[in-house]
């Protein structure tokens, strides 16, 4: 793919915007369509686009496999950790209302944090699958 | 509204639906028909994009978003890689696929037969509309401070289910890494 000049230029132009859009979808999921799942996939897609058009090597150095495994574990643990935190705060498992004085604020905070957890876990898992495929060759 | 067929916005919705569904059917059949796997993968990507458009017509933008990102984007990339690793041409089948075809047709026929008993599309008295949905629509924003009801249901009211879904994605990623030896391969190349 390295020989296709137009493809390379367009990918280089688009990748920062794809990443930015991914973060926007992540943080804006409570006001518009989107959320952790979609954001994770979009962020993973930006890196996969780079790996396909340019080279898999630099992409793997940016996101080495051990880091991806750690990140995907971290995402799931962040989600479950919010549940445990709400239990310590006096609520039930994943009852975000216990996180703040005002239950609505606690709910909003809890939703933001678990969406970040979802985004990290999904992005890392997608990249893990992709790099495992790419490493077979 | 019953006389003279649908009108106005409803008619436009109907025609868009018909066009999209015809294209969905065509791409689906073509994807199965073609022996060139690269073309099949591309057709399935188009199929997902058309489905995303259908979800938008049904006002399910969150689902449409996921379908476009996962179905049309990532899955196509993964399938292209699988083809790159294996081969571009499908081998001709050993025997005619009459039995699977009959199975698929009978199952599909039964499913369509089942939809006859389902409530009419958009019926306000349908069981799905009168159970917890009104409660979510009335209380979600006040209780969670999140205007997007889909997000509040997904992350808060059904938070436990979503934790399960994330665990499924995580397990899938881990499973592929363990099966394809992504970790071990990496370590070996690091040592050398």
C-alpha cells in the first residue's frame, strides 16, 4: 500500500480527525448518539487505517501488545471498579447515585467514567484482534 | 391515512425503506453468490452501511452508528486480513447446498410467519412500549442528568448488562490473542 500516493496523503490527513472524532463521540455520548463502544471502535479504526496504509511496525510500537492487554484489562476493571466504589459509597453495585450528594450528578459522573472504561476496553480489544491477525504473516 | 396509501413523510419513509431493503437483499445474495471472497467482503461492508441507513430511517441513530463503525468499518478490515492470510478465491462446494438452503428457507419462512402475530410497527399498545419504556422516557433525564435516553439506559439502568457486554468484547480480544499467539510471538521478537 506504500506505493499509493493519494491513499497515503488522504490517510495522513484523515487519521488525526478520525481520532478527534473518536474522542468527541466518547465524551459526547450523553448528549448525542455514541458512547464508549462506538468511540473505542473509531479510535481502533484510526490506528488500523495507519497500519494498513503505511506499515504495521510503527503502529505496533505505538500500541504494543502488552500495553493493549493491560489497557483492555484496565477498561473492564475501571467499569467494575466504579461498581465497587458505589458499594463503598453506600449504594448497591453500579448504583452511581451514591457517588455524589445529588443522585443525578452521581449518575452522570458514573456514566461518564464507565463509558471511558468501555471505550478503553473496546479500543484495546479491537487492536489486539487486529494485531494478532497482522502478526500471523 | 388508510385510504389511498401512505402520504407525506410516511410515504417518503416507505419508499426509502423499499429502496434500501432491495439493495440489502441484492448485496446479501451477491455476497453469497460470488466466489471471489474479496468482493464478498466488500459487499458485506456495503450491506452494513445500508443497514445503518435503515436504522437511521427507524430513528435508531445509536444502533446505526455502531453498525456503520463495526459492521462497515472494522469487520470489513478484519475480513480483508483473513482473506489476505488465506486465499482470495472460494473453493467450489463438494456437493450442491440443497439441504442448508432448505433449512434456511424453512427457518426464514417460520420467522416471517411469526411476525404476523407481532404487534403492528409503532403500535403504542405493543408490550415493548407499555412495560418500562415510558418510565425511562419520563424519568431518565431527571434521574441521570443525561439527555440521551439510550446512553442512560445502556450505562445506568442496564449498567450490569453493559458490564457483561464489555466483558464479552474483552474475552473475545483475549481469546484471539491467546489462540493466535500474539503475546508469545511478540516476546520472541523482542528477545532477538
